[in-house]
């Protein structure tokens, strides 16, 4: 449970009363009551209002806002306001302004605009958090601290360059070790003094906004350094708050699959993970589900906060479609089903001006409760009140884990080949989707996670092998686990140096194959995965494309071979017995049909089944607490669909209806079923 003061699924979102007058405040609070809003996130971008100059702090408006909301039964998610520095700070202290990829010094404007290694920014942001912690440490309204907002973006200024060298000294100790890790004898890059090292950007090693680099080792380390730098300024504020409120949880809102930060590192430093969910109208619902599971996985399965979603419309996409009737409620419960203990929006009232004035809100520009969006929001608010504490604190339990690693993602993107079509997230999602379509829960885990509790671990495109990971995988398989990896795996170490002796490097003994070459073809060119005798659900032929490992079995059983080209007949799917377990190697990027049948095959081998079968588009996932299981049935279709419960009778916590056997669910509807004892 995030906070016992409010023992239910929190319902609310970002609120900016500083943009409005007193008459609007009264109307807002009247409508908040109608909608069942019980938590407001405030003070997110109010630094300039709170601190008009170096030495003046004025929290009068914030005092009044917190008191007014709390008297009306609304608790506070209190942000530190440091997501955008004030104009006076940018004017008087240029070191707070970032330098972009092209080497240009920014002027004041936008947000995410502060250099994480600016002494000025660090001093003032920490001081702001300290003053807020001191001022509100005893206020009963404050449920959780919200540090800054949606951290992101890199800086290439002189301060960052100097800090990068210090970071390198701490990591490598000597320049000899740096030169070895980066393979600097290539192109005559050997460094003899620390200050010869410069930031890798458009003025040095990288091009195309950092999509390409001459030296992967340098660019990888700079990404690690920038992620760590931003994390350090989060920790500065977190520690300042903890000094005053050690028991109040501290979070910051992450952004799901955002590429620039290593969120597994961030999750370790947060009391509770929170994130902002903004799928497009055409985003696969299984990709959203995977991202929820990834956010849950940042703290080993603990419940998380949905900090932001839109009640309907977004404002920054090319085509900002409305959420169709029922979809906001559906997607809200999808978040809860995957581990969220809060449902919160950006925003509670639509802004009147600037870039987010067309971003949806519970209270639209019409300003009354007679809108479709408000009616749907109020319905959800009533339901969450009715559910009370029945769901919070329960967890998702899975026997399958999929490995996701941000550093591996960076390394693949920077690898300088062999194909620009290789997309790490798409390859991971392909395997996740196969489990999702069969209602089999999955944990998304880091390479450091304890995997002994799982039956199946899948690591698609595990290009980078980190220290100790191979040993953990071997121990897992040796003790009876099933491990699956794919093409372009085991290629390099953490410095992007190739492991010599044949791909897949350290994984070679585990999977029982070695690869001598990797073919890369334009994505429209396909080969075939051919099963001469079939294997489990896998029969006949499937298609594969993008990359093709030319592998030789050395102990592994060949289950399927390529269908054409000069490597026709070479292995494309192998199975290797290792100790008490099994390791599979998929040597190309297969079509979804192959992955679906392959996943069903390995699940059958491990005896993994589902409690509920359902029509396509009907998502089923369970949360468990003690000996109770709560099953969510989510119909992502616009029309009625069916599902089948394999045992006992179940009662819907929303409608109080009972279900057993084959049943029907309406389009875009949700059922939350608890087994009747």
C-alpha cells in the first residue's frame, strides 16, 4: 500500500489552480466532488511563482491551495516545482542552461531545460525541496512527494564534459583502462590526459542526433553518465525531502519506454514507481500492457502509480484522436490490472493558453459537468470508491519473465550495423504479445533480477552480455529452467567490445550453437523457417526477415532450418539440453505466427496454462493478495465478446453479477472477478 491515509485506489491528477482565479477554484472543487476526485498533484511547474528571485520564497498560494483542497477531502501529491527553472535563473546564471547535441547554448524556454551538472541548478533545486519538506512535513494532506517532472534529455556543456571525466575516473580508475574499454587505438584515438576526452555529440563522435557514433564505447558511457547525472539530481531532492519526512514516499513520473534513461537504475532509488501512459489510438493494447509490466518490474513487482493519462484527447501527436466512449475507463482498469494502485490524469482542468490548452481534462473548456468526458470520469470515480481497498496491495504473479535492458537497447541502436531495421522494443514486444494473446502473465525484468522463481525466461536480442549474467542464466537452466534467446545475442560485452571465438560469445555453451556470419537483408526480403517433422505447435513453414544468423549446432538439437538462399538447410531454431533444463536459440526475426506457436509449445512443456480463455481482443490478467485472486476481464473490442472460466463461480466486484463457464462481456467493458468461496 502506497499510503494508508487513503486506503483505496487514488483518483485524481495534475491540477494548476495558480492559472485560475477564486471563482474557478470553487467550481473546480464542486466538480471534483461530483467526479470522486480525492488526490490532486499540485506545484509541478510553479518554481517561478514560489521563488521570484535568489533569496525570496513565497508559498502563500500553496499554503492556501493545500488547505482549501484538504478541507474538501482532497489529498495532495506535492511536486517540488523543479521541472523548469525560472527565467531569472537562466538570465543570471547561464550554467543552468543546457547545450544541445549540435553544441548550441540554449536560451530560456521550454522545460527539461536545466543542466543536471550545473552547480546553480543543483543548489537551488535541492534548496527548494528542503524548504518544501520543512514547511509541509507535518501536514496531513500530503500523501506523496513528486520530484520534478518527466526527467529527460541530454546536455553537452562544459560542466557536463568535466563531470563526465570525473565519472570515468570513478568507473575506470586509469586512462589505460578507458583506452582499452573504448578500443581507442582504432582511428588513433588514444588518450594521454583526462581533459583530452570530450562529450560525444555533433561536434565530435556522433551524427544524426546521436543515432550514429564512431565509438560505441564512448557513446554508451555518455548515455550511462547522463542517465546517472539526472538520477543524481533526483536523489538530491529526494534526500532533502526524506530529511524532513522519512516515511512519506517519494516518486517522480517516468515515461514507460522512454529511451534515454536506464529506468531499472531509477526504480531502485524511488519509494514507488510512477509513470505517464499516453498511447496513440493505434498503439497495440499489448504494447501498453507490456509497458505497465515493465514499470511494475522496476521494483520487482511492487504496485506502481499511474501518475498521468489523458481523460480523452492528447495534444502533441500528429492526429490527436478522442478516446472513444468507454475507452478511458477500460484503459484505466488495464493499468490497475497490471499493478497500478492509482488512476490519475493530466489534467483536472484544461489550460486556457499555451501548448497544452488542447490536452484533455476532466473539466473541459466548457467548464461544466455536462460533457461526455466528465460523465465517464465521474462513473469511474464512483466505481473506485465502491471498490475501496479490495484491490490495493495485491500483486501480479508470473511464471514467465522477459528480460529488458536499456543499456542493451542503446548498444543495439549504436551498433553501426548490421541493419537499421532492427528494433529492440519491437523484438521484445513480439514475444510479450504471444503470451498476452494467451492470457499468460509476464514479468518484465532487468538482467540483475533473481530468475530462480520463474519457469521460463526469454531474452530477445541479448546483444550485450553484462558481467555475471551468463552465470545466472546457466544456473537457472541447469536447475530446470527454460531459457530462450535469439539472433544477434551474446555479441559484445558492456563496453561494446566483441566477444571473440564465435557468436553468441558467452552464451555459446548454454545454447549449444555457434554463428560464423550474420546476414542482413532489406525487411521486405524473407526467408522461411521450415519444420520437416514439426515440433509441438510448430508445423510447416513460417517467415523470418531482417537478420539471419548462420549457425552450426554443437550439441543442440536442430528443430527447424532455413528454406532458401545459400544457407538453405542451416539451423534456424535449436534446442539444447543443459543440466536439468533447456535453452532455445531462434536464429532470425520470425513472424508473429511462429512466435505464437513457439510460446504455446514452451508453455505446454512447462505446464503453464491460464484460468481463462477468451476471444481475440479480450485481455485477462489476475492480481493476488494472500490467498485471494482477482481476475480482470478487459474487452478491447468495440463489440460483445466471450470468455470461459475454467473453474468455480466468480462475482464481479463492480456489478455484483456472478459468472461461471462461458460468459459474454460488452464492448469496451470491464469485469473484475473475485472467486466465490
